[in-house]
C-alpha cells in the first residue's frame, strides 16, 4: 500500500501544481485583456507572458499526470520514492530557471521555441536562449529518469509483452494486465520518445550555438523534431489522466473494476503508433514536407481518436448508462472532463483535416481546441484525482451545494472562455498576436469576453485550490501512526 | 465561407455529444435497481468502432483530394510572385528578390487567373496568409528559411487583399503585413 | 559529457563537407517566368538562321551558356551535364542548346566543341551561336565579365530551363546534381512542384531529397533523425526490460 512518504511527496506536488496553475491562469487572463485592449502591455511583455503561460501549463499538467500515475502504480508495484523526490526538486529548479529566462532575460519565442527564432530574437538577453535550453534539459532529464524508472518497476512484475497486454489478443489469457498498467505503459513509452526528441532538438541547437556560424541547422528537420516533442508530450499528458480514469472511475462509483479485453489491448497498442505519427499535422502548411507524410499525418490524427473516443468514452458511457452510481465530486469531474476531451477532440480532428487546416492553421482555432481538452478535460481529470487523493481517509464524497455551485462556475467560465476562442478562429483571428489589427473587427471584442469568462473559471479554480490544498497540507504535516 | 460551415459543423457535433452525455448522466439517477448495468464495461462493442472508422474513412477520402498540394497541379500559372518574408515585413515582387539587397514592389494581380506565390524567408519562420477584403483568411503557406513553398491560387473577386504573418517571428509579429490588389 | 561528444561528432562530420553558407541565395529565382529573348540562332550543321522561338515551340529547351576558349568551368560543366543526362531516364521532353556567349566563337569552333564531347551526332543536343547575345544574356540574367589580363570571361555555370511557351521555368547555377536537373526537366514540362529546397545550404541534416523523376522525396539524413527518438526509446525500453527480466526471474 502507499507509504506515508509517497503521500507526502504527492501532497507537495499537488500544492505546487495548484499554486503555479493559479498564477498561469492569471497570466492567461492578462493576455486576453491585452488582446481586448483593456490593458496595454509592450509586445515583448506579452510574448514573455505567453511563453511563461505555455511552458508552465504544459509542465504542471504533465507532472500532474505523472504524479497520479506514480501514486496509483504503487497498488501494483513498488515505485521509487527517491526518484519521485528527485523529479520534484529538478522540476522546481527547472521552473525557476525558466521563469528567470522569461521574466529577466525576456525569452519570448513561445514554449515550442521553434527554430531559428530563439537564435535570432533581438528582444531577449543573449543568455536567455542558452539558459532556456539548459532549463529544458534539466526538466527533460528529470522526467526521463522518472518515466524510465516507472517502466523499470512495472517490468519487474510484468514482462514487456504482458505490459502491452499482448496475451489478451489470444483467447483465454492466463495473466490479466490491468487496463491502468496497459495505458500507463503505452503513455510512458510515448513520453520517453517525446523527451528524447526534445533532447535531440536541444543538442542540435547547442551545436549551432557553439559553432560560430559554421553549423547551420535545417529548418524543416528542426520543425519536425520540435513537434515530435511538443505535440506528443501535450497529448501523452492527457493519456496519463485517462489511465487514472480507468483505475478509479469504477471504484469511486461503487462499481466492479474494469478489465482489459482483446479490443482494449488492440486499441491501445495501435494508439502507441498513431500518437507518434500524428504530429505531422503541425506541418501541413509547410509544402516542403513530402505529401506522403502529410497524408499520414491526417490519417494518424484520425485514427488516434479511435482508442480515445471509440474505447474510453464509450466505456464511460456504458459504465454510467442506466446504472445507479454513487455520484461524487470525483467521478463528476471525470465525467465532465471526458465531455471536454471529446469536444476538444472534435475540434482537433476538424483542424487535422488538411483542407480545413488551410484556413484554420495558426488561427485562434488552435488554442480553442487545445484549451478545450486541457482546461475542460485534463485539468478536470487531475483535479478529480487530487480530490480523491486528498479525501481518501475522510470520505466526504457527497455532493454539497457548494460543490455544485463551484462546478457551475467552472463550467460557465470555461465554456464562455472557449467559445470566444472558437469564434475568433472562425473569424480568421490569428493566434499569438499581442494586439489585433483594426481590420479584424470581432477580435478584441471576443478577447474581452474571453477574459471575463476566464475570471469565473479562475474563481472556481480558487475554491478547488482552497479545498484541496487544505487537506494536502494536513497530509503533509501528518505524522506516522 | 468555409470557416462558417466548419464552426457550424463543430457546434452541432459538440451539441450532440453534450446531449448524449447529459442524457446518460440523468439515466443514472433513475431508480432502476433491477438494472445492474453493464458488468464489465470494457466488453466488446465492435459495431461502435466500426461506424467510427467508416465515417472517418469517408471524411478522409472526401477531404484529402482538396488539399492545397493537389489543387491546380496541372495548370500553368499566368503570374509568378516572389515573396520573401523577413522580420517584420513581406517583400512581394514580380522579379526575383536578391537576398543580399532585398526589395519589394507593389503588386496587382489578374482575377480568375492562376497565380503562383513562391514563398521563402530570409531569417526565421513566418506565415504567409492571404486575407480578402472582408478580412477572411482564404489561403496560406509557411515561409521557411532555406525552402521555397509554391502556393497557387485563383482570386475570383477583385479588390484589396492583405497578407498577415501567421507564425510567431518576434515582437513585431502582429504588425507584419502587406497588401496587394486584384483587378 | 555525452552532449560534448555529440557536439564534437557533429563538427567532425561537418568539417568533411563544405557548407558554409548562412544566407541562402535567391539568384536562381531571378527572371523566373520571364520570357526568353527571341534571338536569331545559327545552329551547327544547319544552314538557315532560326529564331529561338522555333526551337522552344518544338520542344522545351535546356540552355547552357559557354564559350569555347574557356579554361575554367565550361568544360567540366558540359561533361557533368552530359553524364547526368545519360543517367536520367525520363519520358519527358527536352533538348539541350549549347550557346556561345563569346563573339569570337563561330560555327566552326562550336562544331569542334561538339565533336570534342562526342555530341555532334546526338539528336537532343544543338550547338549554336547568335549575333544578339547581349539581349539573350539580359533576358536570363547572365552577366559574364571580361578579364583582359587572363583573356578569359569570368562567369558562372548557368543552365536555363525554357518551357514551350518560351518562359524561363527554372534556373540552375553551378555544377549540380542530376536531381536538380530532373527537377528542371519537370518544370519545363509544366509539372507543379509544391516546393523545393534552396541550393548552397548545409544539407547534412536535410530531411528529403526531392526526386523530380518520380515526383517523390527520397529520405535524407534528416529523416533518420526524425525516427531517432522512437529508435532510442525502443533501445532504452529493451535494455530496461532485459535488466528487469533477470531480476524478475531470479526473485
Ligand atoms: C482559464 C485558463 C486559461 C486562460 C485564461 C488561458 C489563456 C491563454 C491565452 C490568452 C493564450 C494565448 C492565445 C493566443 O495565441 O493568442 C494561451 C496560450 C496557451 N495556453 Fe492557455 N489559458 C488557460 C488555460 C490553459 C491550460 C489549462 C493549459 C494547459 C495545458 C494552457 C496551455 C496553453 C498553451 C500551451 C498555450 C500556447 C502558448 C504559445 O502559443 O506558446 N492554457 N492561453
Ligand atoms: Cu510573424
């Protein structure tokens, strides 16, 4: 069972994540206010905010997934406390360096740091780019070690083929691979691949940086690698949350635990491949990319939705449909999160269609869909886990009125914020603009609306933050009994 | 406009999914104690996946041929425009642009004739997005240093068109734009 | 440590190839889709004077500009062109026009040049002179400089691809691979190329080499790098799996 140490480090993670979340939301609102011309920031200040918001959000929701998976994995195998702690320390150091780079060094090339902008950005301090890369290296190494160690632990109990549930593809498997283990494995493999892609990008950057102009990278290669990393990690962090759903949704609903079947095994094995090739859809508008890869990009993006929607969502629906369920804030958050995930996925599939991408690429449609499955999907998965974790001993899982109001606030705020993004996308409003050209009539108006609704969302998050961290502090200061 | 139908399509799908979920949610409040639900929810639901696969397949085969790489492929452009993007301007010219001494010129294009933009960048990645006079995005390609992307388009309406940059290229990104006329 | 090692390795590979250009040149984009000057041509083994127009209307033209007394690039350039074209198997139409830009050349010296390269009987090759070379040079953006000390022209090796409408569809500067030549043959036959890489850039890590013959891209070194993350991941997992397996079996 979970040791006290594990509970404490998990609490520490949760509190840290929530603090950073609140700050990053404020940055997001500041951006929307600036785009709505309510406040006035210098473009440089806007772009440092944007970079900080992006990298912080990706970072915290990735580690949130890792933390939950690590905690639940303890039910099956022993995990390493020291590596968990090590990851925590390096993550905090990494984040501090990143914030230094953006706020003191004015690093402002966006969280994906697309080559060659960071090398040719006049706005930032000369040390900001190398230091940003160093910070990413620290995070990359910490997370790599963490993922590989989790893999190593499960591999001590299951063989590699059992981890991928290959025995379920035959009839009458002798050993059962729990769905949680299967999904965590598939996801961790993707996480490791994406982190290695990041390391390669960073090495190539440094090679150019130190070569005094003798070595110049190929922009197309760098873009491919960048999105191998960026797209993959942003997607895998969602699947970490999904693994958690498979493990505890049935449990908190008072239902029998879900079991792996042959098609669940097949679907997740396929998704291993699709997730790693879907990133090509970020290069649709680079006509230099061979057409074959573009089409692979569209097909892989489509197919990646099958295990997600076809299996997980369908499973959730079946698990709830006409079944008397103990509803609590935990499974309610999961349930609503799945809706957000599906809707964000629809937006993504539409955008991953090349002929639509021509008019949607790099418009607000892009932040629209990824905020849908993050702010209204993955975040809710993680908050559900946080709630479940923080209350597991006290068992106050009934839905109070206060809970309902908070959820309502979260929903209204989130939906309004997102609709402003979607409408902006359909109105051809570009993403990553600090202020909008006057010709784009609706743009700044929509930004104001988005900012207002985002404040409601922030309000709801603050209530959750209070409730969860209060209990997490309790765990943190509890003594062994 | 394509964007409007996309938005409507999306909103309809989103509404349908929400309704399904809400319906399922309320079904779980019914006091139907006899119904034990599905014992193992991960049981085989082959047909559902099949329907999903088929509809995605249809969607893909309808949309892929409309990809920009296949449009106007076997026509001869009646006009070539060279485009060099740089922080923070677009240079458009009917003549070649010299990378060491880049200059652009004002451009007037014929309507209903095939135009080819040969787009490249002199520094970082930029986007080359064409907006019509109602500020609707009609087509785009990326401007990548070291590569030339050939974007083909037939303008059916005369008027003033704007070019905006759609790839973050530094602090001047939101003011990086250009215009041309179609007659 | 590892980082340094990779860095040194990259520099080592780097120094063996010669690619120093930071700015890509756009010179080859000059005069694209402009009309070639319709100069009169005197062609070896033909008696009449023909307008250029007659030539390109019959078949798309690859124009090579040379002079017979060249002690520099012209000879290797023609040899390379001849060799590359022999390798190219294509059903596309084209002819090669080798034109002198030196007013000292005449039909006789050009005919000798053709013989020297054993091209005097090749149907696709034509050797010619013109009395209006300046107009032609202007129309293709070619500007040889006379060096009176060496008694030589200082000039670049230029190939101009002209389609059947007389427009310059593609230019190639310098001695180039047969990939580029194929791309030129496709362009003058009106085949749309959605994109291409600019020359004179470091191509060590470039992802694709466009093969104009098939219209396909063949994987370059860069593509290997794109699959590298997946590959390293596979190795790591295999490694961890092996170690854990021994532990699992022994316990
Ligand atoms: C209500 C909360 C949030 C608000 C108000 C907000 C706001 C914003 C805004 C205004 C932008 C810039 C859009 C543009 O390109 O013009 C942005 C970008 C972004 N947001 Fe959020 N956001 C929120 C939540 C999240 C969450 C939960 C994530 C989780 C992953 C996230 C990740 C990102 C990323 C990755 C970017 C892209 C940054 C870039 O372009 O480099 N955001 N957000
Ligand atoms: Cu830009």
